[in-house]
C-alpha cells in the first residue's frame, strides 16, 4: 500500500489537501491523472446505469423493463429533511476522547489487546489492555524492544505478555475500560466512556444565528432524490418501476478518517433510488445486487478479491429488510479482510413515508411515526402525497425502494489498487528490469494513448503531432518526445496508458506505426490512417 500511495503522489493521481500547510486529515485532492480517472469511473457508471440504459427490452435478470433518469440536488437542504430522515437523531458514531493526549477515536475502531503476567490471559493475571486504532501496528510495535520496555514500566512488571486476541473498547464494561492504555497515552485510564457524536457538518444560512439559520452539509445524496420523487414523477412521465440516479459530494465528520481515501470527510457518491411495486421489490433487490457486482468485474476488479456479503440481522438498519455489501480486499487490510465498496439496500417504503408523515420510530414494528412528549409527531413530515397511482390498474400504493449506493472515491481507490502491478520488462538494452505498471481498464484509464516520435528529427515529430491532434479530437492522449523511447514507455506504464504509438523511420516510407500494448507488451504495425479507429475500437 505504501508503494501505491507513493505512486499516486509521484504521478499526480492524489495529493493531501492543503499539503503546503501540513495537510488536513480526511481530505484529498485529485491531481491531473486522478481527476481523469475518477471522472471516467463516474462517467462509466452514469452511461451504464442511466444514459445508455435500454428501457425497451428486459435486461438479463430483471423482472421487467424499467426506466432511468438523473437528478442533481443541492448540498444544503431544508433542515427538516434530516430530522424526518432520522439523520438528525441517529446519524452518530460512538467517540472516545483521551484526557491525556487529547486524541479522539471511534469506539468501534479502538482495538484493545489484553496484557497479562501469566502464560494465559485470565482475569486474575490480567494487568490491563493496550489499544490501537490500527491492529496491524501491534505486531510491529511488539517487535520493538523500546515499546516492550515502555509497557513493562507502565504496568510495573517485566513479566508481561500481550494477547493477540482483541476486543473493541465499546464492548468492555466500564471497570475494564478504566484499565485501557490509550494509543497515545503514557498511563492507563485516560480514555473517556464512549459518547454519541453526530457525523453531520453543521453550517449557517445567511446572517441568521442560532437554530433559525442552522443547516447541514448533506451526509448522503439519497434524501435529495426522495424529496424530489413527486417532481420527477410529474415532470418526466416515468412509470414504476423506474430509478433516479445522482452523482454528487457528501460530507461526514468522521472521528478517525484513515486508510488513504477509503474513509474521508468529503467524498463523492454514485447512488440510485429505484422505485418499484412492493410485491416485486424482492426480485428487484436481487437484480440490483447481481448487476452492480458484475459491473466491478467488467471494469477490471478481480473476482477473487471481491465478495457480495449479506448483512446479518443485527447489522441491518431499522428500515431495511435486506442489505448486501459489495466488498473488496484492499491491500491496507489484513489478509482475508474486505472493505465496503457499495451497499445495496432494500429500504421498503421508509423514506417516502418519512417525508410524508414525519420521522418514523426505529423501535416500532411495523414502523410508526415517532411521537414527542406532547403527543404530536416529534418531527413533522411535509404532508405531501408521495404515493403512486398506477394509471393502468388504478391501484395506489407507496413504492418500495432499492438503493444501490456506491462511493466514487472508494471505487477509484479499488481500481488503483487492482491496477498496481510490478513485473519485469526489457529496457532499451534488452536487460530485464522491474517495471511498475498501472493496468487500468482502457475505459477508465486517464490517458488512452501516447504518441511518441522515435527521434526529434527527420520529419517524425511533424507526423506524430498530426496523429496526436487526430486522436485528441476523440479522447485524452499524450504527446512525448523527450528521452529514450524505453523511458517514455515506462512513464506511460505508471500513468496507466494502455497504448503507445511510436512513429519511426519506417513510418515515413510505408505509412505504418508501432502500436504497443501496455499489459502484454505486444508490438504490432498499424497503418497510420487506421490508428484512430484502432484505438477507438480497443478503448470501447
């Protein structure tokens, strides 16, 4: 993973935000190559899910034909949206503060390893716990004699052992939490009890202070779709089943952002809210699970590093009757562990009902409007009718919703991790050298082709520039005439460019060029007049 992060910075995929001022944790800037890659990921998703969707034929696995359309909602919405959706009360993580170091941690990310003086970890022999936010750190630290001596001094004995079987801080009873050594502390017992921490970023609208001007940056794009359901229905003449797609920024004030761009405070989502009849919702849920999983495989993620995991009943949100996560084996995780790429949730009629009637009580079954102490709805809904009437059967019902929710940043990170490869290739002298190559799917690659004149004379640059201009009219290409051609190949390999086109002495006589494939290193001759169509067919 360190090599991947280094390459991302060196080649201009990703930079730490505000780096010249020391950076800002949880925020990332996309460089020249990164912005093209992420844009290609979003555009591929949008074309496949929305603009190129075939609404005339039944797609494989789909219960019927369906329509798709798009939406682009504001980042700041009416505060009542978040009260009725449940975010205002329920969108929280448990936080733990360290009174000594002033550090702040997510309780479920704080792994605690028992320390004991005997051969076995028993309550009688247990001295306390040492905690880490990254469990992978413990092996490295325990190999350090300096860290081991630190633990001996803190716990007052040279005969101590650390169990490698950990528990989360929030799962410990209060008396055991008081015996935990914080990640950056010098003595146990400095961590607070876990407390709720709302993840929404507050902001102020206009010149109003206090509650009247208080609003939030959206923590998800989905709610903008739900509150516009009736507008889309009335203006676009779509019929159920249909989906509304949106790509946009969301913000979550993560307690401990980590793992490169995987957990950030500002990120971009690619979400679909698919509205269907309650009787067919289970079939549509299965369809979207399968289709979204296949999309990642089609764009280059290895099936062996992907899994589709159903949530256990205790993991499900209060409104969900079924949720599955598409997960990827990111290299920053321990072997055998997976991180979420996308969630597909069966949300039932929870969202439309919430914005009609008011916030629903998560403790009620079936779900009912949550009442305040005055006997009225705690958070009143819009009162608008968000039901659907089928004009063919005259049936009126509240649609169920299937939500495939993907992260554009996490998807981009997964494609970067999957593409990073080290192999061997011959240099200019034929000697085998280690090569770093980004084997990105051609559809996602930031640069589709590079045009390279063999030398900067004999008319080669002129031919190369004409070809470059012809290609540039179709897709992003790069022109490079500096350095040995082998080094130029290596630069393009690191950028993930799938094809390099070399103009050489033969080009001037037979009007052909050398086309080099990044992955196979195969080189073939192609007619100069056919290069544009050849690259176009390969990129797709």
